[in-house]
């Protein structure tokens, strides 16, 4: 018996099948390409800026003290000391008068972009909330390789030891690890002997490590543990410990404008063009242990970084300027020729 014959496919059918197969292959390749490019262009997915040296938490001279902040001047000095610290290193454009409301001091410094730096604390200096606003935002995405070591926790402990009186944390864990165009942020919750969780910290870990948020997660009786001594009556809340000696210096907005002016003056870039440059970092440093392409500042300074609108988003910065914190004078300028990929790698270690 002869085997049944299969119907022959017409040339048109074969052509349609071939076209469908090619379309499928192209679609798969396009999807892979899009995912690859997206991964490449997604900033701040894996990095954590290196902490040059976490201060020791056994130096009694650095332990946070309680103060008698009986007037607005003392409260404002206390807030300025906090912002001047190496853990934050930012100031607003326009400091606002301190307000005593419902038994708490409310402090804030406004920026020209509508954001602000704010804190709430008791007349003894016990801080209940801290928020460091920025002028960059974007959709938050989860980091692909979540934080899994102990460095950020130790950084938080050091900050707490020096600047948060009566905060005694015994453990902590990361509850969120996210990034956007501004950087990478890790949310940490910490415990006391009385309760868990008791506090929440938000730490920016890339491109620079700094504290950008703090709040209590429980009532003050459980959140605070009396461990801090009371400062002597003559102690200046703006001076000790680790305070910045300058009484006044350019604010964040002024420094950015001084940096823009310097690009116009030193490199002859039209002011209108410089005005469109994107500010990617404005940081104030009091520590003098960093080397920027062999240049080591000798006094507290600002670092202002710009990216040109025409640059690829994967490039962090095109121009980086170091300005004296007291005078606003530009002491060093790095342009794209200083770094082939347009990034100051010293920011990461």
C-alpha cells in the first residue's frame, strides 16, 4: 500500500512562513538589545561609595552631647553644626529663623529650586527627624545587587555617636536599596534594647555617601536612651565636636553660580550655554583626606559637578570644580580631558 502523499506547500505559503520566522527572530533580538541597553544606561545599580575612614565610636571627645537650646540663636547654631558635618556637608541658600512649636525646635534652610534641608529636635538637641532635600529626582528602582555588607551600618553608628544624642542602636538592617538619576539610596532601620524598629535612616551611597534622612519609628520613650552627657553651660552648640570653624561662607546655590561663572570666565564658554549644564553633585567637604587626580585640598571645600545636556546619561560629570568653602574661590577645575570617561573616580574611593 502506497504511503499517503502530503499536500505540497505553495511558494506563497513558504514565503509567509519564512517572513513570520524572520519577524520573530528580529523581535527577540530587539528585545534583548533593549534590555541590554537599559541595563547599561541604568545608573547606580551596584556601587557603594567607599567610606574613607569610619570615625571610631570610642572617642569620648566626639560623643554627641545634650544642650540647653533655650533660644533661636542656639537652635540655629546647633542645626548649622549638623549640616556642616562630614556626614551631610550641605547648606541651603536661605536659612530660615528657628521656630519653637509644641515644644520642638523646627529648623530649615531653603533652596532656590523649592527644596529644603530641615530638622526637628527638642530643646535638649534630641533629633526626631532630619530631611535633606535635593533638586534632582526620578523614578526609584530597586538595585540589582542589594546591599549585603556591614559598611553602611557602621557609618550610621558613627554618625549617631557624634551627632544624635541619646540614640543607642544595637542592631540594624537594610529594608530598601533603590536608585534614581540622583544616586543610590539605602534605607536602614535600627533597634534599641527597648524596641525594634526604633529609627529609620536613609543613606545616599552613590555617587557620595551621606545621611539624607532620619526619623523615629516609635515613641520617644523607646527611641531615646539616656546615654549622652549634658554640655557645660558655656559650651557652644555650634563649636563642638567636629564643627566647621567658619561662621559664614557661600551657600549651596551661591557655590553653583560661582562655579558656572568660573566656566564662563576660565574656559570662555557662553554663559547661556553654561546655564543649561546639569548639576549632578554639590558637596561640601571638611575632611582633607581625598585626592582628586593628585590634587589634595588644604582647607574645607565644595565640589560642584556638571554634566552637559548633550552627554550620554551614563557619563556622570563633564566639569568638576573645587571651591574654597570660606571664600567661594575656584581652586581647581577638572574638564573632560582630565578623565576619558568624564567621571571623577575619586568619588568612589
